[in-house]
C-alpha cells in the first residue's frame, strides 16, 4: 500500500480526474499489500509528458509524480519547508504543465466574452482577469486567467488537466472564426512566489517590477531573454510573479533565477506546497472544489460572474436566475477545532450527525498548524461560526465554518 | 536508503528491534520518505494486546495518512512520548528517536516470518 502513496496523494490533493477512479483514498488506505499497486505508477511514468525542466527537478532530488498527464515535482526539501519558504521568502514552481491558448483577430473579443463569465469589457491592455468557462449546463468547464495584449489578442491560461477538454470546448464555440492557437506544448511557465520574489527578479530585468501591479503584466527582457511575460499573479497568496517564455529558454531562466536568488535563500517548491498554499488562501482547485457539476455562484465565484450589459456569456440566463432565486448550497471553508487533518471526500456532518456534504479539499495548514478544508453544504449551514463535524476515518471531529482566506499574510 | 542490519521488516514498511523480551517498533526510512512531513501520530492502543498485522495506530503526514501495523502479536507496553510534541523525529530519525511503540511480543517465533534487511531491500527494488 505504501507504493500507492504517490497515487493517493493525487486524489487527496490535486485536480486530476484522470486518476481518481483508481486512487480513491479509502481503497488504498485499506489495501494492505503493495503487490497489486506496485507497478501502476511505474508503468504510467512511461507515458508521462515532461516539462522542459524535468532534468533540473531530478537533479535536485525532487520526488516526481504523475499529474495531469505530466511527470511533475511534488516536493524537493519537504512540503512544510517549501511552504514556509514561499510565505516568508521566495520559492520557484515549475508550472509548465499549464495550458496556454492564444485567441486573436477581429472575432477574438466576442469569443472570449461569450466563453467566460467575467466581463471582458473591464479588461484593459496589460491586465489579467480571473474567470471561468461556464459549461452550458450550469457547471464549469475550467477556471482560467485571460491576458489582454490588445483588443484582438488574448492569452488564455488553463489548467493542465483540462487542456484537451478546454481546447475542444473553445473550438466548438468558435462560430465567428477567431484565430485560435494551442501553445501549451511550447510555453514554459515558472511561478516565482513570495515576498522576496521581486527582489530576486529585479536583478534579472530592466523592467521596473514595482510598476507591475497585482493582476497586470509586462512582456520584457528577463535573464537576457526577450519578450518574457512577467505577470504579477500566482496561486499562493504570497505575492510574486509568473513568467511565461518559450521552452527553449527554460533551463537558462531557471538557472538565472536560482543564481539571482541565492542571497534571498530561494528554493524550488513542488506541487504539494502549491496545493497547501492555495488552500490556505481559499483558492478553488478545478477537479476538487469546482467542476462540471458546480456553479460559479455556489463556489463563491459570483465576483467573476458579471451580469452586465454586453456580457452575453454562456449560461448567463441560467446563472442569473440562480442568483435571483438564491443558491441551495455553497462552498464553505472550515477549520478543525480538534487535532486532525480533513482530506478530500471525507464526509461533512451537521450537529445531529447527518451527512450534509463532503470535503472537496483539505489539508493541515502549515502556517496555522490546524486542519483546514472546503466543501459544499446547504446555505443554512454556510454562515461563519456554524458548527460542523468532519468524519476523519473512525472519528467525528468538530469544525467551524470560517471566512476565507484561512491565512492572512502579515 | 537506510536499512539497518539489526532489524526485521514487514511488507508494510514497519521495522522491529527485539531487546530481550521486549521489542521496539517503528516505520522505515523508505516509509517516512514516501509519507513526507509527518504531522502527528495517533496511537490509542497502549495496554492492548494486538495480533500480528492488526493496526496499532495511524500516522498523518501533510499529504497522506496510513495505518500502522503490528509486525508481530503482542501487548503494546508504551508509546514513544516524544512523538506527541515532535512528530518530525519520525522523518529525521526513523530507526532511533522516531520509534513508535514498545511491545512485549507474545510469540517470538513470528519473527521468522518477517523480512530480513536483504529481503526488505529486495522488496523496495522490485
């Protein structure tokens, strides 16, 4: 069963639906002998895609696991150390598995506006918008970032596990004939995150990083590479930048960033820390907290669902009605009041012991040193302060609904 | 991979070290590496007599959780008190300070069915 851990890890903390069937936590938990599991990860490794930085990770001693079809570093020095490094200093994530679609031409604006729930009219050149693709059935195809380079040029950054699904969806909706390019396989992405990220990157670029405000970007020279997209975004809540560039420069930029960050104690960080960091902030993870069956309104993403003039997006009518009538369930954040770690699929109960939902994401918060998690419950149980109980294997542990983010940076 | 020669091992990655009539039990270096950072260890079986292969507790890491199994039958005499406040010793010193329980084995012949260091190493390399 121990060999199954790297698979368990995926179902516990990451987005992929691809592995969920065979990595159900309870199955492997009670699977005593490793024999039936032992070869599965090994075999699947052979079919895994690699990022341009795969050799760097291996050389650093990273533990590599299959994730969304890629062989990705899950941890280097350990999730706790990496997590704290990002919160207090600076850490680097290889997130080259993420997908990038260009949408260009005179029809681009209308296509992106129709595809996404947020209002594209509010997005100016050089800015980034968090948004989602409603799926035409009240759910979500994916959540994504939209970068505006110009009225006729957008970059859509989507989840790795959804690249194929999103690409099909975007093309199906492209009735107007916008130009679409799937650049996912050619673009590498590094997330340089943490309060010291700007210090480090400023050594490598003439671009004034202080001038790049949250959710804006500049395409400029970095580490001698021209036209690197330097974006003040991230999935950690720790501040910092995400860098996009062609694969061929990945090694060069990686090395330059680590050289520049020596003084700041820069460290590589893996998917495990990325997950604990995002969960402390209450950021949704597609496949865990949002999916084709959850509405953006239920997920607390009303702020990216804009019912304004000119934003005629897919599912607008349905979602507007849902907003008017009120959602029946809501995604809430909770903290455990007792020692324990909530994990995905653990049952959520009310005070009477009746199951009212299940955990969609859960972890031990390295900063709060407490179990935290999210899950959908009916609206009457969604107010902060509400007592809930999480079934952690054979124990029912008391929890309290709290406002997110769980962790507020100093 | 550290696999001390003076221990016996289970296929579930526990080790056992016999000292006279008593024995110490913990998890292997491989196990702690696979688990990642250990957050806490829950052992509520002190004083109980358990059979070989029965769960004596659970170990929770940030990203994973696992049951802990008795390598041989016996009575759980003591739980390592250091684990309560310093669970990370399991990561740092799995065969030493990170021991988990002290037991009185009820049938020492059960040790023969466990893996030798060489057999355990072979299992890991499979």
